[in-house]
């Protein structure tokens, strides 16, 4: 697809903080109207990519365009065409739903906003609560209101940074439906960051798996899953064990270890597990898990660990979101 068909394009995108390289020469092409996922552990560089693509943080090396505008040379043009949805629902609880929309319109200097606001409230089924303070809304309603704020100025691209983190499964799946609906109904491109495997698999047209600031794999969920033909068996032992003993088990093609934690790559977990239990004393196995071909198994295959093992603490999303709102002014 040509650059004209892309909502986001990046070449050699790099961000350094002193000696730390948070984003390392990323190549990126996000088709217009698609849902593109950045999948990786906390601390992998997902939020940093959003910061540089939205002009909140300067690019150290490389270049990027968003909605057809150069991020470094035309940051205000970019900001006018993008929306943000943060990990936490951050609204003004003492204001009503309509007043939150009014405030957003003032921050973005929108003169003709009321018709759009009314349309969004109807779409998200919040019209009957428009005069109620947001502090009285449920978690799901608050998330709907935040997405409405992000859509108020009719952006071409919406960045959703870990939008479902910490939510219960029912609210999370409700948001999946909303994200898919927003993408289709409003024709907006969505760049979604997540460390939830099932979320990226369910929502994204294309996924980039990111680790330590680098894209280690890019493709559709189906393409990525097809890379791994075998199963992974993870377990921990209470006693010392040699790799040679595990490699000798028929059906085991690869062995990785981290102390007493082991990951076996196997032709078939169903066939290898009985052989594993025969080779080891069952009381020395503390924990065992089988991973069938999935986006998680792709990450394990490439990095040797699970996505939920990596990275630093979760970013201070409240601070980040307030930066974004100020940048709109």
C-alpha cells in the first residue's frame, strides 16, 4: 500500500533518554481505517511511541508522519488530527457529561461542537445522563465518555494506551465492542497498545510485537500465530536439573532455562507431557503450563519469556493524560 493509504508512517523511529534507548529504530506503517496493535510487556516502549508520534516528546532519530503531517515539523497539525484515550478514566467528576464535553471543546477551540456532542452522546447511549455529574457514572459509562471526548473534534487517528488495564472482564469486553464500533462507524484509525494477548488478537487488523523498544514481529494475528507450529511447556522445578536430561525427551526440540524455570518447545504437548513426568519425579515440579500456538507463544519463541514477565512499572497515565490535554490548548 502506498504512503497515501497510511495513517501513520515511521522510518527509523528512535527515542533516547540519555543512555537509555526507549524506542529503537522502529519501522511502522498503519493503514487508514485499521486497528493497529502494539503488543508487549510494561516498559517495552509502547507509551513512548505514542508520545513521540503525537509530538509530546521529540524524536531522537528517524522520522514519522501522522495523518499525512510530519510529527517533528508540523506537531500542531498532528495534534489537531489525533485523539487520545488513556489507561485510566480521567474526567472532571464534579462536572456533568455535557459540561465535560463543553470543557473539551474549549480546550480544542471548537466553535461548532454541540451537534457533534449530541451525536456522540446518542451513539454511546449517554443522552439521558448528560446532566448528571460524571462522578455518578459507572466505570463503563466513564470509559464511554472519555472516548466521546477523544472523538469530539473528529480526529483521523485515535491513540488508545492500555485502555482496558485494570478493568473487570465484562467491562473490558464491552470496551472491545466499543472500539470496534468506533473504528467502523466513524472511520477512525485506532492505534492500540496492550499487554493483553486476547485483546490484540480480538481487535487488531495488524499487530507489532514490541520488546525492549524494538519491533520483533509484525503482521496480522493469523500470520504471527502461523510462525509457531509447536507447543511450549513451561514449568519450575525444586531441584537442579540439566538441559541434557530434558533434551533427551522424545518430541522436545528446544530447551530454555532461567534458574529453575524451564521452557520446552515440543512437537505435541499431549505426547511430551507423559514423557516429561516419566523423566522427572512429579514432586519436583512446582508449576506447569502449556502454551498452544498464539500471540503469547510467538512472544515466548522470540524472547524466551512471557509478555507478563517483562518491563518496568506501569506508567503514570494520569500525568501523561494531563500533558495531552494541555498540549491541545
